[in-house]
């Protein structure tokens, strides 16, 4: 029987979105709800599987892992882009990689949840309410504030539109900034330095990878307003994590809302977890019922198509 592994099902909910029992006669399916402790463990656990269904940016599908899984034929990921997969290694092994559609609006919505949470001190006030206190902080309004967007792509553009609805001024910078889009959205194009120095909120919406790795370090934090907030719902390595901890711990900036990390899941003893002015979420930007329904439904469609020799939504 064709052996299929569903990886990265952290919430153990895949069976809520697809009826795996209907596939039982055709496939032997195993669900992995915990991340592997090491690549060696991943190799050992996955060595007999012919297809793996994965969530984007969770388990690294490295060249070594791909070459070690001798029976692997198909890699099926959520989304049509997953930098955690070594596509060149998969291509050399003639392993088909396919993906799914994805809604981008949840990441934009979560970005605003973090911005509002920081502006009105949700973390402090919620904690204090449970301890019996009442009105312990003073928040700030968004109207009239400047939000600087690092990246004005699909998500960044949505964030810009909502910022306008709040009455905010919007600046944007990226290495490939589209000036026509800036004009269309009434966004002020800026240099990276001007954006860093003038923004009250800085929100990151560029892709991960070497181009933007360590885009924000102590050098940038030192140039920000002391009242500024940083929001990252894109990729962890874009912000130097050690420098972020220093900047928050020493009040170089007012706070940060973070949904993505260099190492995920974030270790239980990670220093970020103990920084008072950090509003942390466990990478739930795309984690919605609507997206999971798309992911798991289309993953199974892709699997069936691959097994039938007519692969769909092929990435490589």
C-alpha cells in the first residue's frame, strides 16, 4: 500500500479538514503532530514513505533529507512557495514537488491584531485584568501616526490600505519597490534609513532568504524612535533575534509584535519569551480554518493526481 506521511500537523487537526478514512483502502497514512528533534530522527521516521505532505516553512526538507529518503516520490506542500524545500535536490532525484493555493488576508489581519495589541498594551492589560488590576497603562492612537512597510507586495499592499482607513501616513521601502504601486496606494516611497528613522510602527512584509537576512539589527534599532514598534509576520531571520532582545530589554524601542522566529517552534527557554514588551504569537499568520481547508483538500487532490501520473500544481 502507498505510504503517506502528513507532517507538521501541530494542532492535530488534519482529519477535521479531510476524511482520511475514505483513503484508507488506497493509502497507509501516518500523521506527525510533533516536530522532529533532529534531521536524523526525520530520516529514521520517514524512510519508508513514498509521499510527504508538509506545511510551509516548518520541517526543513534539506538535500540530505531528500537523498536519505530512498522511497520518496512526492513532496506536497501548503502554498506554492516553500523555501524550506531544497528544490534542486528534489529535481535531481526526480521527486515531484507540488503546492496549494493560499489566502494571504489572514497574515494581514494578524498584522493588525499585533499593531492594535501593541498600541493599546493588550499584553499588559490582559495579564493585569487576571490579577485583579484595572487600567494600568496608557495607549496610543493610530490616527496621524506613520507606519513604515518593509515590502509592498501582496500582504504589504493590504496592510497599507487598512493603514489608510485608520488615518495613518504610510511609507514603504524594499529593494525592488514598485513606484507605480506606491502611487496607486498613495504610499510614500522612502529609503530604508528614512523609513527606520521616521516610522512609529514598522511592519515587515518581504520574503525570507539571504537578500533580507538581518535586515534589522542593532544599527537599525538605534535609529528608530524610542516610541516605535516593530512588527514581523514575515520570516524570523529578517530581524536579528539577539539584537531584537537587546533593543527590547533596554527600551531602545517601545515594543515588538512577533509571529515568526529563527528557530520554530520557539524553544520554551528562549529569551524572547521573557521580554516584557514583546507581544509574541506562535506563527499563526496563515493558520485559519479557511486556509487549512484549502491546504488539506488540495494536498489530497495533488496526491491523487501524482499517484495517477498526472501531477497538478507542480512547483519544480
